[in-house]
């Protein structure tokens, strides 16, 4: 009989540990996001035509940029605001 209680206790401890890790990861992600906001970055640095933007906002879905400089053939215009999803294989580097 005590084995059932012990197994139940272990299962509850496991789930509480997982919830704590999830909360800690969210806090770290928020801190990381705050470091990048208002920074100028090169968007898709390996592209042929360069584009630079200021990070306006970051979310769990993607990043919102305000274009500050772009090659004429990149398809971006200075002052334009764009949201790029992480699923679009987003990459950027600090300038």
C-alpha cells in the first residue's frame, strides 16, 4: 500500500520540477529579449543584399524590426516595420 503513495509522491515531485524549469526558462527568455530590444542588427546576414534593422519587439512567435538601412534590391525600405516569424528561419547578428 505504501508503494502506491511513494510512486504518487515521486510523480508529483517530477511534475513540480518540470513546472519550475518551464517558469525559469520563461524568465530567462524575457531577460534575453530585453537585451536585444532597441539594438541595431543585420537581418539574415548571409543574404546577398544587406538589410539592417532596429529590434522593436520580440515575442515567442518572432521579432519585429524597423528597417534602418537596406540595399536597394533587398525589397526593404528604410522606416518600414516588419515582423519575421522564427519559423521563417530567422537569423540576425549585432552590428
